């Protein structure tokens, strides 16, 4: 239809903050209703695949946190928003 447009809201950009808490790493991020969030990680940036750190969580409109135990090795984190 030439005179029809459909506006779809995009997920808001989310910043991932990381802090140490005892022997854990706490990853926190703001969420938005209708979006889904997955924390991905790599042990080395040269690893071919980002691995999920647990299941995806639905956005609630508030800040959420995910806790991961420190392994003693470096880990790199990525927040995927869908």
C-alpha cells in the first residue's frame, strides 16, 4: 500500500555497567518493557562465538542485574537487546 506506513519502536540503547562484589561480577543494565535482554560473554576476544550467560530476561522498565562468579581469568561481556 503506497500511502501506508507502520512505525515500530526500537529498543532503547542500554549501557551495561560492571562491578565486583566479593567473588562475583555484577552486571547491571536498564530495561524497557517489550524488549528482551541477554548477557553474552567471551573468555578471549579472539574466541569465535559469544556464549549466553544464562537465559534471556524480559524488560520490566527498571534496572536489572545478573551475577556471575569470578573465574580468575578475564571475561568480556556484551548486552544483546531484542
